RNA sequence: GCCGUUGUGGCGGAACUGGCAGACGCAAGGGACUUAAAAUCCCUCGGCAGCAAUGCUGUACGGGUUCGAUUCCCGUCAACGGCACCA
C-alpha cells in the first residue's frame, strides 16, 4: 500500500484544526515551554522557503516538548505594517488593509499546509486596532517617563520613499528598502531614548543564553568605551570639553578639533577672524550625507579657528583649534583633543596641516606613522607620567584630572537614540496632540486605540509630511488638557514598533485591560527559545529588549529580559549558491515542493539540508533522498510483527533515542535525521520490524514528519493520537554494545582491528592486540616503547 | 582597518572533551527486475599503486606540541558576515 501524502496531510491538518490539538493549555501547574519564531511580514510574494527553515526547527522542538509533558505555547502572527504593502496600495489604489488581509490569508494557508503546530487561537496582527492600541499605550508610557521626545535633527532621508530612515535602515548610505541614495535633511522627529538603556542592554546579555555572535554584535552595536571627559580652557574664556579613551596621552595633545556643528563656534563668531572660511566649511559639511562624511579613504580636511586658542591643561601650552568633519557632533562632546603621535586620524590631519607630533609612549617610530597599538609601552615626554606603563598612566592622570577638577572618568556609547517617526500612512498613529498652549500632549489612555483614518491617497506629500497631514478632519482636534483647538501628530511609528512587544500579546491576545494578564505573564515569560535571522540582531532584537526592559522598570511585565535563549538560522540560497531573488530567477516556491513531495518531505529536507546556523544552497535532487526515507519507513508496516524490541537492535534503538533527543535540543536536526536513517538501515537489514520498535521509531520521527507518523499510528492499531503520547526514554546501560570493534595502531597507524568487550580490562586487551597476527608481524624485531589503550576505541603500540 | 565566523570527497555535510576522517544523504558507475522506462532492490564510490591482500597519501597552506591533531598552539592565505573617522 503506497503512502498518499496529499490525502493524509490534509486529513491530519483538519483534525488538528478541528480538535484544537495544539492550543496551549491553561493548566499553569504544568511545566511550560514558550517557543517563538519571528512572525512574517505578509508580503505579496507569499511564503519563502526560508520561512519554514526556522518554523520547522522550532516546530520540532515544540512537538518534542509536548511529548515530554510540557505545556507548549508556539504562536504565530503577522507583522503587517510596512512599506511594500503601502507602495502596492498606492500603485493599485487598494486600501492597505485589504491588501494585508489577502496576503495574510495566503500566508496562513501556506503555513497550515506545512503542518506547523501553531496555536492559531493566539494569532495576532500588528495592524489590528485592538493590537496597536497597546503599541500606542507603550508609546504613551515611554512619553510619560521622558523616553520619547521630539527633536529637530538631521535625519537620513530617502528621496524616493519620501521617508525618514533610522540609521539602521540606511546602512551604507542607501535606503534599505529601495536602494536609493540617502541624503540628510533637517526635520522634527520623534525619538526614543534607547541610549538611557545602553548599560542595561549590555549587562542583560550576561544573563541570557544567546548564541555568542548575537551577543558580540549587540555589544559592538552598543559600543561601550571608557575614558575621560576633560576640560580645556580657551582664550575665549569658554571651556572646551572633550572625551578621550586615552587620557594617558594628554601630554601629546598638540591641537584640538571640533565637529563643524559644534555650538561654541557660534558663540565665538565675533572673535573668529576667518569666519567666512569657517562658514564655508560648515556649509559644505552639512550638505554631505553621513555616509559621505564617514568615507575613510579621503584625505583629511578642516579649517583652523583663527582668534581662539586652547590650553593643554598639563603642559600649559596654547594649542590651535580646528573644525573638521572627521569629528562627529553626535559622539562624546563633539570635540576631541588630538594626539597625532598615537592616533592615526590625528596623525593624518597633523601631516596635512603641519602640526607638531610629540611621542608620549615609547616603542614606535612616530616620524613614520602613528604608534597606536601601544598598550605595553612606557610613557615619555609626559612629566609626572614618565616611566609609567600606559595602564598606570591612565589611572594616575584620571585621578589627577579629577583632583584638579578638570576632568573625570566617563563612559560613552556608540548607540544612538532611535528615530521613531515615519512620514507614512501604513503604521501606528502616534497618540500625541500638539496644542499651541500646552505643547505635545499625550492622548488619554481611554481614547486608545487612535485608529488610522481612511484617506484618499496614501502618497506622502512633497514636503515629506505624512499622508495623514492632508486629513484635516482628523488632524484638527482639541487639546486633551485645555480643550483649545489643537492638531494631531501625523507621523506614524516605524515597523519595528509592533514587533518590539508581540511576544507579550501572544500570551493573552484578547486582553482588553492590559498587554497581557499578570498571571499569564508570570507563567509564560520569558520566551524560552526564540529563533530568527541574524539580520535582526541589532534592530528588532535590541529594540524589543529595550522596550521590554522599560516595561519591566514600570512594572508592566514580569521578567527583566524578554528572551531566555536566542538562536539563529542560516539563509536558504538558490540552487546556484546565490541569494534567492526574483531577478536571479532562482526562487523556489514552497507550494510546489509541498505539492510534489508533501509537507513531511519538505520539512525533513529543510532540516537535513545542512548545519542549521549556516547558509545552505537548495538542491532539488537531494529532496528525493528524504522522500525515499519516508517511503521506506512507511513500507516497514509490511513486515511488522507483534513483539518488543529485539536484542539484535536494542542498543541501536536506545542510542538513537539518545541521539535524537539530544540533537533536537541542540538544534542539530541534520544529524538527528541521519541517526534515524541509520536506524532504519539497521532494522531493514533484519528483514522485519516489531511493533514496539516501530512505535518508538515513529514517535522519534513524529516531530519531523507529523502527518505520516500519525497515520501510521492509527494503522498500527494504537489508540488516540501519537502527538498526545510520550517521548521515548532511553536506558544508558542499553546504549552499550556487548562487543565493539577497536582499532589497533602501531605508532599511530591502524594496522589491524579486533572485536572486544568494551568492559574488558586493559591488560587483556593489550595482550590480545599483541597476539594479533598482523600486529605480531609488524612488531617483529622491534622493542615496545609504550602501550596505550583508549577504552572501547583503540590500542596504540609505540615500537622502535 | 577593527570584530566575528568558516575552510573536510564530484556535491550537501558528519566526527563526543585530542583517539579508526568522510556517518547520513545526493550525484555518478555497475548489476537485478522490466518488452521498455519510471519506481524499487543489491554492489562500488577521497587520491595514487596493485588482480588482490595491502601499502603510501590525504581535513586551505607552512610550522609546532603529542604515542596520536579535522580538533590544541604560532604564522600565512582565502571566503562570508557585522562595524566602520565612535577619539
């Protein structure tokens, strides 16, 4: 009897749906397991074969955990706000919500066809007002606590999307979405003070089980550095403050540099004798995008501030001040002390302007290049620091500065505040009213959700304002505080907003009083295992940790970190090894694979394709191997006999239970499947299978191929559903074979093999080895220097 | 430039904590069944030499430690990912 995957898969998917098989339980006395995968953006293209890689892996983990007695929550939803939908709506004059609804339906059908054990009763959609009501609520809390503020600032502006982009979305100077060149534009923007949480976000990494490269990337992104903030007196009377990580080199500071935007320049305007040249430089710098400004290759430029000098606080010498775009206004104090002898950039600049280069750490040759990597060097030309190590000098000078009141220890971060405004339609409206008298006033929580109004056109205005600005009926309102005529904020939130807390809503998606009930959060939080792409490490993952930590601080959630464990999957590439894309013509549609081979084969193949964390090219031919395997498992039913596990396969069965159990936990699905294939080969070699053996086999296989194994369960005459039974348990003692084949080496080279009991004493094994014919021949005429026996593995005889 | 990851057959990939390299699968070749094909089943499958037993060689490259190294150490090269004038 051949296996009809189409009929069987449909049958079980309907049963699971109808019976609510995978609905998370409400019995909070049971141990819980919360598995999470990144919810998709329901694009018009439909599901990508990359989605199921992650979803299948945690589906396997979830199914196994259920069999092991855990109360499992494995939810799914839609991250549905976003530009592609809006752009599609603009082009085709269809409301984004209609487009979203259609795309969601398609995605849902595709996900169901793959047999994932999602709890669909927890389904959420970020564009649902009942959902974004709480996204807005979180914003109001951030506003109340002073973590949301509006700021005039130069922002990354995409001229094509007519939209402000976060630094993260403008990487490399191009728009992440459309690829256009990003320019700078000054706009008033809502900002979130993620920098206030830099230290907490960094420290929190110590307590979570994230794969190391995720932690490293987050640490680099936060970019903590320690140094000193130092005050330099100037001849203008004002203090020019700088941040440095190398206070030890203070004696070598021969000039200073300020960012072109530095506020003191305006203050000093009267004194500056070359103001015109300075203005010209400022203008030129302001026109450049962040990307142009940070191009490393170019030669250093700048203008000296004629008329004002600074005083080096340790040498007492007057030193010149420059402005240059190699100093960033947004980091530290926006000004630096330049130590050309020990900093490459300062060195380059000093060379261009012919400035003195004074060596203060011995060991390099500062006439040729900057001596930067000088941690082991000894101080010189540095007065009271001379002869100290760099480390000692840092400590001493910092103490000295602090005693004199001209400097103090300081920590800085590369992390910037989060630009939270978008001038688009398809996002959460920001619940703020601008009152001429009261300023920015938060909407009362009782008025949430602030629903997106219907508009005629979704296109942003030419001035870059949100399409909502054109909706005067909606925009014009009254101030919630004083009742005077006021206007609504027309910017919307970025797509990251809805995804920053969605895992909280899954816990209790219908709750109308809170994000989720306290009781449910106490039980389910934190997420036990979160899998997603590496591309979200510094954006989504950091943002959501920030929101969660904030919510924890205001006592709105019950755990300090949202995710206990984070793993990451590699991309699935096209057959040619390149990234899958329409333009490359190498896209594989999951629907086609499910149609031709079935969901179980598709799931199995995606797990067998290779190391889960690494990128893997798709290979149509290899899928057949997985199909063959399933067909052979199905065919076992032809030779099944009543009975327990036979002695001839007992250790193989127990070893496989151990291997599959451990490998699923370690996300090594490829070797778990290989172990099942190997066990099948071993059982097949005996030309029959007992019912108990097959029962264990299909239980182990169930998380991978749930449809076929459920069907076999019924056909074998077992009661109920396989997914509601118990995961097999192995016996460590039964994992041991009576005899094992060991290698006998002479000087590290295998010369013979023999079978022994793994429990045989060393003496016995060694003499048996030496008695071996081939070994004896090799040893003839030589004297034995050393004999090594590795239990159950090998014997090595060293002879001369 | 800095940080991180990786380098194993024709291909995807295995190998615990230093212990028989190439598990498992794909592709390929040979055979069985078939009028034929598909499917299925059996055999071979890193390289060189040999009918074979077997020997030598082999985990990017060059060294080192060790009885023994894909694994540890030093150096070199290459690829991928992240950051990139962050003082």
